[in-house]
C-alpha cells in the first residue's frame, strides 16, 4: 500500500521520464544530432531526465524508508537540484540557436550570461556544508531555504532572456518556431509558478517535458526541410535560413555549385540517372561542409552557407569542388563527366538580400565561367542581371518599352512586303538595354508573357490604323517565346487580342527561334496548328544557330524560314560558307517553305542573296529597326530600298 502511494506521488515524474526518454530516442533514431541546436536540445532533455529520476529516488527513499535512508535521499535531492538548475540557461542558449543569434555571442557575453547560473550552482554545491538551498530537520522533514528561491529567480531571468531574444528576432522565425518557443516558455512558467506556490504539486518537470515534446514536433523535426531525393536541405529551408541570417544581420559565406550540363544528362541518360548523380554530388558536398549547411536550390544548383569568419575554409571548399568536377562521377552502373560553375561570395557584400542569393542560384552563369571559381568582381554579371530585371519591372510600370519596326522586302522586285516588330527598352537608369539581354531576363522573371502581349497589342494598334495597308505591308512579324506558348490559354489570348483590335489574323506572323522550337516541338506543334487554323502564319527565326533535329524542326508547319545572318556573312568569306548557304536554301525550298535571309548589310550581300533567288530579305542595308513614326517616314520618303541612306550609314 505504501509503495502504491509512493508510485502515485511520483506520477508526474514518471510521465516526465517517459516523455524525455521518448524524445531522446526518437531524435537519435532519426539521426538529428548534427547541429549544435540538436545537441543542446538533447542536453536539455537529458537534464530533465536525470532530474526526474533523482526526484523519484528522493520520493521513494523518503516515503519508503524515512530517516533510515537520509543519506541516499539527501544525495538524490542534491543531484536533482544540480541538474534542475542547468535547465533554464540551457533553454536560453537553445533559443539563441533557434533564432540564429548564437553567432553573435562573444566569449565575454557568454560569461556574463553565465553568472546567475554559476552563482546558483555554487550555492547548490555548497549546500552539504551550508544548507543554503534546503535541509532536513530532526524529524526528516524537507525544508527549502533562500538558495532554492534564488534558483527560481535565476530560472526566471533566463526565461525572460529567452523571451526577449525571441521577441527581438521574431521576424527571423517561422510561425511554427515562434509558436513552439512561446508554448515552451508559457508551459514551463506555469509549472514553475504552481510548484513555487504549492510545493506538494510536483508538476514542474512534467510541464517541462511536455513543452520539450512540443519543441521536438515543431522545431527539431526537420523532415519538411529535407529534399528526399538528394538528402540536402530544400529550397524552402534555404529561403527561411537566408531570411533568418539577413534579419539577424549575420554575415556569411555563400558557395554556389551550378551543374551546367544537367539538362543534357537528363536528355541523354534519363531522369533516374540524373537523380542518381545529383545524390552523388550531394554526398560529396557533405564531406566538405556540415550537412545542415548544404541546400538543393533548384534542379541543378547546390548552395552552401558558411559563417563569415570561415573565409579561408570557404575558399578552400570552393577550390576543392571545382577540382572534383574535373574528374568523372561514378555510380554502380554509370560514369559521366559533369561540368560545373562554382560561385563564392560573401553576404551582404556580394549578396545584399536573400533574393540575391536565390537570384544567383536561378541564373545561368556566363559561358566563360566553367573551370574557375567566380568571386569578387566576377560576380558583377549577377548585379547586371539583377539591375536588368529591375529595369524590366520599371519598364512595365513606367511604360518605357517601345516597339521598333524593321522593313522586310520581297525579291526580285525589292517591293516592301512586311516588317518585323522588335521590342526596345530604354531605362532611365541603365539606358538602352538590348533584347538579347532583357528577353532572357524577362523569361527568368516571369514577365515574358506580359511583354509578348504588349508587343502584339502594339502591332495590332499599328495594323488597325490602316497605315500598314497604305504602305503596302502584307504582314507584321511578332516574336514568340517558348515560355509564352506553354502557358494555359495562350492561343485563346492571342486570338482575343487580335480580335479586339479588328485585325485580320493573316496580317500577323509569329516568329519562333530554331533552338526554342527544338526544345519541345510537340507542344509547339499544337500551338502552331491551332493558331494557323485561326488564320495566323508562322516563321522559324534564326535558322542555322540552334542544335535542333532537322526532321523535328521541319515537322512544324512553318510558312517562312529565316536564315540567320551568320550564315550569310560566312558565305562571303569562303567557299565552305557559300556551300552551307546554298545547301540551306535548297533544302528549305525542297520543304516548300518561303525563305527570308537576315542581315543584308552590303551591296555584295544583296547581290549574293539575289543570285540564290530567295523570297524575302531584311537588314541594315535597307534600315535598322526604327520607331513606328520613323518607320512610316522612311517608307513614305522612298529612302528604301534604293541604296544606302543616311539612316544606313548611321547604323553601320
């Protein structure tokens, strides 16, 4: 009966032991003891566990054996105080780690924060000699002394310190972390308050353990942060951790690893093989940096974040990664050579915000970037791309985009046939930005759809004015991006825009580059088919610059194929270039497509094109792209196509 009473009296401590032991076992089995935060959490649980075991020993020996077990009960209570006193400062440090603020703690600051704990531990350790914390009277009754209350005062100090740190860096935490820490502090405070007021209700350790369970479920469980395929932290974790570092104003080293031929690997070996090699790369990176600092940012990019004071280590890691990509990668059945660009920078010096780091991860590196570590001034390309992207947003807001027109002439009469609409961007900060620079940026920024629709609307406005008919234009060409074509409802929007302005679809010719068309010609085939049924025409732009399969490219129902200017210019230089141009013309004609040659800039080039009997031509020999009003003036004045004009001389 006495034993059952003792067991009942120990119920809260038994529950605390079960909760702490379960959390420790689960955390260890899941392998989540790699970060300092995880280790401090285990330490916190261990303190609770030892404290609860000690208190059960105290209760058991006090109630079962009374004064006969005075020494054992006294030592058990002494041990419980030693461990109990450490819980509050451990938790305060845990909050620092969760908030990401531990990097800022200097040795001097840590010593100052430790003073209350060191004082109370000294008081506890001196208790066998002084009875400052507790004592047993002659009847073996336990009594608290002033030292016991000083422990609660110190615990309150550390709880307030943790709460202050939590509130200070509130924005740096996710809602789950905020809620878990607030829940812990609240529940522990309630437990302390109850046990201070009602000493016989031994609930404090149970509330501590219950709160620790909440920490495990909300903070320590990182399954949602892990990319299951690579084992590295995922993009969401990268975003959250970057936000934390920047909110905390913590400088750090950034290493980016962009595998530049992952798309080619995916095409040649398949998805399973590319996933395998991504895992192999991740495994290798974990040999160079702690696993919790490695992130899988996108399909071909890893990001490693290291503390700023590890500059030499970061530079060494970047160099080792670059050297490793000079050798083949092997799996059980496959072997391949991967190419990578390695970027090394410092935040906030090179990357002022988390968006800048993600921008680096998502942007392809310059063509010369392989086989070297990009750092310092090498990263200026990122700044330029970011400025161009901002210029795109300004262009949309401030209406600084303008559509220029370049005339297209028919052979052999050199009669005006049509015009190509070419978008220009004059930014108030960067000045003129060429399409070759801002179009890829628009695709990356998700603005290409709006920009494409803007161009088509401008073309339709021009067509609806009646001036093109007056000038003798049969059609105006507008360029399409593959990213536009794959958007839901794309064909319906194109039809709706043309219909809204009352323009005949046959007067609109859509141009698609060869390399883009080859990217997914099955999708494009459906788009072209639907729009051609609506009366539109299509041209393959820049023929001869891409790497498309010839059969695939010509399986698309193009009306016109535009031969790239590079083929024309090379035809002037040597016999091989001439043969390539002639064979290209012959092959396109055999496919029963109209032929347009771009880049005609000299009289000799004009005569060469005439000899080949192509259908259309355009180039600076007649006019560079000009604003709409100037285009109208140019055509009406008859300056073109009758030889080089002042306009042509200015453009050469």
